[in-house]
C-alpha cells in the first residue's frame, strides 16, 4: 500500500514484520497491526519488538471505521508480548 505525503513524497506503508528504524540506526520489528483483513498495515498504536509503540506517522490519510455493534477482528492491534 502506497501513500502520497503532504510534501508530495510517495512512501510505502509499513506492515507487520517490517522494521521501524530509529534515528540512531537501531531497529525494532513491528509485531501488531490492523489485521489480515486490512493487509496487516501498521498503525499508530502498533507494538514493536522492543516494547515501544508507534505514536505518530507522516501519513495522515488512512481511516479505518468501526461500525456500531461490530467488534474489531481479534487480530486488530492485539496485545503483544515483547
């Protein structure tokens, strides 16, 4: 899944299994995401293998809606042990 950022850059969305790279060059694997029905895309709130959580994104266009009285699937941002 690709996104066009506000500054015009085209970027690919991160998914479960990809790695977040920190400014110091260290990496942590993305453990949780939006679930199989949503291509396992990483979200704000996704957990990383080092215990961190994704807290922001340069992308601001993806919106997932939850219908009233319809629960999220079990694999949507599940609890993760790091």
